[in-house]
């Protein structure tokens, strides 16, 4: 008996398709300008005196207040963040920025 007659049938388990044709490389166009981010207004009547380790010392006619992110400031609202912006420390609140003058 010939050897080819005893070969086991091959099971078909799926198909292999040809790889997709490579799409032509997209030519990069001019980069769109970043959208202008509106600046928050400066809160009047408040001044930032110092900032360090997540806290800030701010002053108004009512006196000095030490605040942290999440604190409420009378008449100003919640402190959203204390961070450096453009190389200067700022206190970001729901009504605007408290900055050093």
C-alpha cells in the first residue's frame, strides 16, 4: 500500500487571510493652534502672603487665614488648588485666583 494512502486527513480550523494593504502615509498638515484657555479673574480684597507644602497663607481685611485645598474661604468659596502658575504661587478658588501683589 502506498504511504500517501495512510496519511491522516488534515482538519481545517480557520482561514488565514492576506495581510491588509498598507495605507499610504498621511501627510502631516499644519498643527492647529492650541485653544486659548481663559484666565481666571483675580479675587479682589485678598492677597497671597506665603505658600508651602500644600498650604497657603492669605490675607484680607478680616485677617490672615491658613488654607488648604478643599477649604472654604468666607466670601470667596472653595479652594480648588494651591499651585505654581507661570512661576508664581496662586490659590485657585471657585471665584478666581488669589495672588501675591
